[in-house]
C-alpha cells in the first residue's frame, strides 16, 4: 500500500475515534520513537561529559580565545 494513502486512512480513523485509550496508545508510540541522544553515548563518553560539567560548576574553565592564543591561532 502507498504510504501516503496509509497515512490518510490512519488520519481518518484517528479523527473519527472517540476512544481516549486509542489516543493515549498512539501518543505513547510517538513518544517512544523520540530518542534521547544521551542513550546513544558510550559509558566513557557519558563519564567525560559528567566530569566536564563538574569542572564547569567548579569554575575550572578555559575560554576558547585563550586556547586559540595558546596554539598561535590568534
């Protein structure tokens, strides 16, 4: 079946339903599809980010400009 036709048929069924359970189920399906980028990271990447956030909170930061100057790029 053509995907556009399938979508139209589903839209029609959705518009006609008065069943809140169906609507909740559909919403749940769409929420499930929305992936969080955090879940795709490795444990090592997550640890690095968490350490970086802790360093930032402690004020242990270096500006982008100072890094460029240090490496002779500005």
